[in-house]
C-alpha cells in the first residue's frame, strides 16, 4: 500500500502495520517522508492524522477549536469518500 493523503501525508503498510508519514523537505529542497506513527488498524491511522492536524491549530477559544476539528473531520470524510469511489 502506498496512498497519498492530501498534500503532506502518506499511508504505507508492511505485513504488521499501517505507517503514517508526513512530508518534509531537506535544506536542499529534497522531499522526504518522516514516519509519524506505526498503527495497527485504520482507526488508529485516522486518530493519529486528526491529532497531528489539531496540534498546530492556533485556536484561542474552545468554540474555535470545535469549529476547526469539525471542519477537519468533514475534510477527512470527503477524502475517504473520494478514495473509496
């Protein structure tokens, strides 16, 4: 398995794990992927992806955090639906 998720993420697998990686660039501009998590199932992949996407948000109120996470969930669901077609 080798699936690109959005612009910055990649999901790969081996015989034991799903591997979630995030795109990085070296100082010379070379694109690499750094492993963020080894997951045992797809639910864990989604949770890791959501957590990694929420951490850098700059919400200053609880309502803003709720709005941002709601939008993130909608985006993930739409991405999954596009892949499933």
